[in-house]
């Protein structure tokens, strides 16, 4: 299969890639092609999600023919600094905002395609490991049982394909899943966007409790109320009564603003792209899709490709 690889210096195309080879092998190929002594971290899908496990196959990572992958260069990892396994408990915090005789803290979820499910599992059940897969099953069952609400048009693909896709650990979640979880668990879910400070409130006005999560553009983390700034996560409070939520919502936006100033987000609408054929400069996925459609309609034989 053929892949397009975006990196800081431009774009390269790799042909004859085998789906059975590992992510690590592909990364090494790219490292050699761009002549770097750092490790390649691949991100794929839309919005792009990091592929952190270099040992899995390209097929297991959901990489298929024609995909465009984004490269980030990271320091080489030794066995002593390798990423923790998915079932390892992590209670790291990035920042804390004083509120309600405690601190609103960011609980960082594993940087994988299950970060949304881990975040929801944490704020609902204080369980960001085994509960994540159960949440995927909840989504599959709800969509199966409600074809009118979750039609092919709403899902952007045939329902049966979406149902099978969302069950996989390599598949990420978004607004559809958050809406389902809000209704299923009878709780408002507030997702705070780091880049804009916008709060997307799923189930607003319908329930007595709410939970809070952070969204960085490609990653979700949980928010919790801790009695002390550096307190162990064992003492976290994650479900809050709506009647006392205003200070928490303000603290969540303050935390997002702090992270935004430190550029702790990914601007998926403004990636710098270039057409592989005509070298036209593009900004963001929407610009690229528009350019590709124009080229197809005006001169499909030129086979323009957006990258």
C-alpha cells in the first residue's frame, strides 16, 4: 500500500508498505528517509491521533492504503523510559486551579486512541482502564438499538461499519460518543476546549450532576477536584451537583486558558499542507479537501492529491 507522510520539512510518499509490518518498522523507514537521529512519532486519522505503540502492526493501528500520516520528532526512548502499558494507573497532573476549598486538577490519560473513553471512565467511575472497553460496548449497543437517531448520514459511514470500528481499541471517540454517554448515564458532560475555551455541554439542563473533561484538539483528559494541589488521585471528586457547578466551570475555563497560553493544544484546522502534484500551499483539512475536489472536477486525469 501507499502512504503519504507529513513532516516539518514537507511531505514524502512511501510505496509498497505491508500492513503486516510493525509501526516501529515504518517509523525507522521514515527516520532514515528524513535523516534524523530522533524517533518518529506517527499520528493518523482525523482529528490526528498519536500511535504510541510501535510494536503493533499497521493493520492493528488502523493504517490503510492512501492514508496521510503526520510526523512528530521525539527523543529516543530507552527501555527504562518506555511508555507505560495501557492498564498502568497514571495520576499525573499538569496544572491546578484553586476552587471550592480544593483544586481543580487535570488528570492525564494515556496518550492513545482510547483517551476519551479513559477520561469518561475516570470521571464516572474512577476507572480509566477496564471501564474504557465497556464504554465502547455501550456506544455499539446504543447505535445498534437506535437506527433513526444514529443513521448512516449522522455517523458519516454505514452503521454496521461504525459499530465494528468503535469497538476497536485503535478507534477514537468524539461528540457522538459524548452525547451517548450523557444520555446513557444520565449526567451532563462538559468538554472544555483548550484552544478556544469553548465549553461543549452534552445533556445541559437535563440532569442533576455533571462531569468535566479537557480537549486539546487530539486528546482528552479528565478534570477532578482534589483536596490539595499535589494530592493522590485516590481522593479525587469527579461528579458534581449542577447547583454548585458555576465555580467549577469557571475554574475549568481558567485552566484551559492557562494551557492555551502554553500552547498545550493541537490546531487541527490550521495544519500547513501542500498538494503533492501542483505544490499549492494549503491550510487545514477543509482547505485540502476543497482543493482536491476542485482538481478532480476540473482535470481528474492529473490525479491531484492533497497532503
